[in-house]
C-alpha cells in the first residue's frame, strides 16, 4: 500500500507541475486579454498606478471619470481590492497585462494547495486525487487565467476554510482567527460571492462541535473577529481618505442587492440590464454539467461507498455539502454568469476525489466480476451518448465558439470515456496499474487542452492596439476616441476611452455615426465579424472606406477580413505647444510602415 501511495504522489506532483507550467505560459508569459471584464479590471488597476485618488475613487474610464458617484461607482458594483492587487502586480513592470496575470496564477496555485490541505485533514489519498482532478480540468485552467475577481476570491475562500478546519481539529485558536481573516479578504474581493466558503465553514464548525458535544461560541467569535477585521479594511481606508464616500459605498456597493440600488440592486429581478444577462433558475446546474461532465461517472459510481465512510469524514462531508448547497442562494438572482459559481468547484472536485479514493479502495466491489464496473460502464455510456447527441444537435443549430463546438463534442466524449476507464480500472485492476492509467489519462488531458488552447485563434485586439497606438496616444485618456467591439479590451491595451457601435445602454444612430466619421470626433474604428453581418453598419462601412484610412493589412494572417481597422483622416496629433502635427499614414498598399503622408 505504501508503494501505491508513493506512486500516486509522484503522479499528482508531475501533473500539478505540468498544469501550473501550462497555466504560467498561457496566463502570464503569453497572456491575452479575453473578456470585457478583464479590460475593466486592468484599466482600473492602471488608473491606480497613475494616481492614489483613483484608488480611493476607482474608475474604469482611462484617466478617471468626471462623474464618479453617478457613473463609475454604480457600474463597478464591487470594491477595488482586486484591481489594487492587479496594480501591485502590474505597476512595477510598466502595467503590462502579462504581469497582472501573475495574480490569477498565484490564485490557482493557492487554490490547489489549500484544497489539498483541507481534504488531507481527513484523508490524504482523497486529497491527492482531488488535486489531480482540479489540475486537469479545462474549465479551471481557463477561468483561473482571467484577470477576474472570482479566482482570487476562491483562493482566499479555500485558505479561510482550511484554517478554520485546522483550528477545529487541532484546537488552535489563532487558526480560527486566520481563517476568518482570509474569508474577510474573500468578501473584500467580491462581496457576497464568498457565500460558499462561509456556509462550508459553518457546516464544518457545527458538525465537529456536535460530534464533540461542545459549544462553538469561542471559535465563532474568533472567526467573526478575523472576518470583520479584514472585510472592513476598505471602508476604513475610504473613511480616512474621503469620509463623505462611505455612505455611497455602503448603499450602492456593499448592500446594493438588498437595497435595490445601482447595477447590484438589479441582480435579483434582472430589471434594467441586457436580456443576455438574465438566466433561469436551472442555469447554474446546467453550466456545472456542461463544464465538468467528466466527474459524473465518478460521483455516481462512488456515492454508495461513501455512505460507509460518512462517520469518519463527517466534518469534510458537511463542508462539501454546504459548500455545494450554496448553489441554491446563488441561483436566486436573475443575473447569472458562469464565473459566479467558481467557488463551488473545490467542493465539487473534493467530492469526486473522495469518490475516486473509494473506488481505488475497492469499496462496494465484491470481486473482479462484481456489478460496480458494469454499472459504471452503463452510466458512462449513457451520459457519453446523450452528451454527444445533444451537443452535436446544439452546434448544428448554429451555436458560436463561446458556447459549444465540434471540438467540445469530441472532448466531452473522450472526457466521459476517460472517467469511466478510471472508475472501471479502479474496480478491476490492482492499485499500481490503476494509478498508471490515471496518470496516462491526465497527461493526455493536459496535452489535449494545451494543443486546443494554443491553436484556437484569438481576436487580434493586442495587434489592433499596436496599429492604433500612434494615433490615439496623443489624445487625452478620458476622451472617447475609438469605436470597437470588445472596446473594454482595447481600453486596457491603449489606456484610451472607447465605446461599442451599439449597446443596450447607449446607441449611436446611423446619422450620428456618419457625422462622427466625417468630423473626426472618433479617431479609430474597428469592425469585427458580427459587425460585417449587421445590415445597419453596411452603409457606415462604406463611409469609412471613403473618409478613413484602413490599417487592416497590419493584422496577423487570417484576421484580416474578419476584422477591419480604420483611422479617421481628420485625426491629428497635438504637439507640446498646441501645434497640430500630421500623423504618419500608411502607404498606398496599407502596409502600415509609417512612411506615407496624410492625404
């Protein structure tokens, strides 16, 4: 048995190192901004690099906004703690997004560490298997490379849950205080989304105290003291720097979902927001299945065996159970986003890790010809067939890359099949061969995810920003200087203010757009694939061809055509003494070498 444990430890270490190396290369070295929220968070961080005032009154408008209380604060909806961390990571290295990516990478490493340590308080093998599953999950690897608040929140939450569990099991009071402090930092990161970790910690506390028949007043007081001590740091900072803003933060951010104010107040009923943000109650369970389908055979096959382990791991099972039960309150608001339930994943994977551990122990398996492996085969086969058929049909109806693709269908089938192989082998093979098979499947999983990730084309916003920088850099950061899809991504790369062609909140009417093009109000224009398909913008595209210079030839091969980049002929540089300087223009072929002159 010790030999099997050493072999499993070697496999887990190798997989975690490979997974973290892939995460570092893709999320730090070759980091690309992929979502609008990343652009917002990064822009707020760069603003903080320039001025402490923009740390007190954070703004997602480059250079700050004139109407902070009416424009920025209601739209931000969260504390600036995460952006401050991004600033600490990015400012010393020139505000580069790659440097900011270190924050999410550190969050991934911390989440793996504290998830392992939490489960290991009860069962080391289950902890190793939980870490193994987390390290090869494509969704985990993708979401933890985003410059988003949720990965950092999960890291703080898992750290807090672990220290509280350790304090309960070892009797260390300072552990409970430290655990509460970590949960407070999680609250400071994204407020009420810390709920899974709070519920999990309360479930753990109640279960352990019931088993020991002891009151938990002292531990609760220490946890509360640690929590309030760190969760209030932002309000203390604001009170010292700008006391008049404290009521605004309390009403429009901290308690907005309960008071109905700001964008946070509309999350419950979805009023006044784009319809695409609103989802039904069952949306989160569907997301969990869609993105973590390969856990299903492991969970279903091993749940009977877990019943016999309930007493020995009661505290852990209570932690997992209440952590997963937070799915219910999180599903109540009408506005939903898949990242909002990132905090459930450590608990979901911990349950799967316990399941795999039970299978490796042969629990519930009467022998080589027992029925467990046949049930696993049947369940996995049904899930694989249903998934391939349903997802294939969905793709045939025209779902985009961000939803489901043929690649996803293949990964789904292989993932469920691989999960079944692991369960099947655990029930029939000896421990050494089962661990070898698990290691091989993990290696294939990481290789497949890496190959897919590095070969999937990315929107060329980084390259577009390099084309536009000479023309937008002389303009004031806060001036609305360009129109583009995913304009918040370009705002971060350029640190210049922009907007989208049409949005739920504001719209430029065709006549206003034409006036903007001819007058030079906006310096740059970017058209993406969706804009080409919009008949309302067809006439405007022709206007751009007449009144602007196209820089699209400077885009990477394959992006030219899908994206078109224009710079207004009326766009000029302002010199140091207010002189109007002509911007270098591309040559007649649009090569973008700067040797041409403005027509």
